[in-house]
């Protein structure tokens, strides 16, 4: 006869075995919805699909993503859409939400300072240096930035950046005087101030509206990275491109901004996989933009358009503007958005940027750049605390 004590022992063993079996069972694969704000086939879209592949690989198949290009959420809807769970992940362009992300936008709008760095020292790697610097700064040196994202139920897992900004126009712009009266779409208050400095007028509009604006004459130019010519199908409405002004890049983008509740539901290994994929996206987006600039310019030439370089006078006047504007940025964000630590932030960021100018030298492939970003930044993020 089996004693009651023996039965309890067997029952406890069975429960332990069952629990162990459940813990050992593979995690059910999960597909995340990703709201992209760029059209299918664009360079940004290619980078996002590569991110999805890297996510699946890094997670061992536990996580995958379904990409919705320009369909699930528009650029102006991503902040609220990801916050409310309409998408699990989104391509967050913080410039569209100035009151929600002022600290992030302040650092992003300092990007024209690359005009002040010796071109020989930059060696054509300014975009990658700024991208690395802003990503490191946001993760580790800007608690206010992380709080801004947390307040919107977003978690930062990677950055995206463009190549250098130029003038994509329906009229030639080479001399300072050519700016007078022109209506220019801008993607930040610093570029708006630059336009005003040379007697133009700035226009705010989303990326999806640029083609119509240029085609119907509501815009004379868009201040954008040059690959947007082909990314946004602008070839037929653009006649003139100035390649070297105003300069700077747009890097105020959380390229894989994750819904906070989704992030909390992930295991630590899954969060690490998100960061591994984030490092790839942080590298791949600016890499693709930099490497496709000439293709975009060739498309303009083939359509009968003209490519220009700004005059020496215009370049010098722009450098003088940038030096002055570094102070203006601090005052602007303090007065309008109550950013109290602006100058301290810019000083800290300048040191990090200086370091990254050296770090990116010698990088020869997107995989090398992604590895550099991962080792120097993403691998150091504590996933047991980040975003929680």
C-alpha cells in the first residue's frame, strides 16, 4: 500500500517535472508590426527590412517583424500610434513633435556644426561620426531624452540618420542673393533660421507632401538629403540641386522606436536582439544614404536638371551663421521648451562627436560600422533597466 507521504512526493516530483518541461519549451515566435514612413523600395525601406532580418537572426527566430511602408501610420502619426499600440515599432521622426521631444531635437539641430570641422579630418565620414555620437549621447548622456520617450510610451533601440542636406529646387540657388523670397521646406528650426538669414521663407510639411509641394509651386526648394530625390520620386519635379549647402544631417530619428508595453513584455535576450538589430539599422540607414547620393544626382541629370555647388561667399556666410546659431539653439530651446541644460548638453555632445570623428576613420563597410556601433554603444546598454 502506498503511503500518503509517498503520493505527495510523487505528486511534487510530477509538478516539478512539468514545470521544468514548460520552462524548457521553446518561446512562441512573435511578429511585431513596424510602421515605416518611407515608401517601399526607398533606401530607408531597405534599411528597415534589413533590420527585420537582423532581428529574426539575433533572436533565433523568436522575433520577426512585418513592415508597413507608408500605410499603417503616417510620419505625423507615429508618436501617438506607437504610444497607443497601433504599431509595435515605428520610424519616429522627432522633428514632427517639437513639444514632445525638445531635448532630442536640440541635439539633432546642432548637426550643422559638422560644417565647422576640418573637412580633411572628417575625411567624408562626418555623417557616420555624427550618427555614432548622437546615439551614444541619447543612450548614456541625456536622461531627459529618455524621459521624453518614456512619457510617450516609447523605448529607444536605435537611431537613423540621413546623408548631408542640400537644396533640392525648381530654381538655381548658388549665391546668397538667390535665396531671397524662396519658399523652402525645412526639417528643423536651425534650417528655418538659416533660410531666414538669407531672406527666404520656411515651410513646414511632412515628407509625403514634398513632391506635390514642388510640383504645384507651393515650394521652391526642399532642404533634404540628396537621396530623397529618388526615395520620394522627386526627379520629375526638380530642376536644380545645390549639393553642399546648407549642410548638416537629420539624425533626430528613433528608427526602431518600440512601444513601452511591448518592450516590457520581452525577455532580456529578446531586448538584446532588438539592440543588435538596432545597431545594424543605425549603421545601415546613413550608409545607404551616403552610397546612393550620386545615383540620385545622376537621375536629376538624366531628366535634364542641373547640379550646382554653392559659391565661396555663400559657404563662408553659412559657416558664420552656424557659429552664431550654436548659441541661438540654446536660447531657442530654453525660451520655447524650457530646456535648462542646453549649453551643458552641447558641450558634452561636442566632446563625444570629436571622439567619433576619429572612431569612424578606416571603416570600409556597413557591417564594420554596425559592429563598431554595437561594441561602443549598444553592447553597453543594460537591458534590465533600459526603458523600464
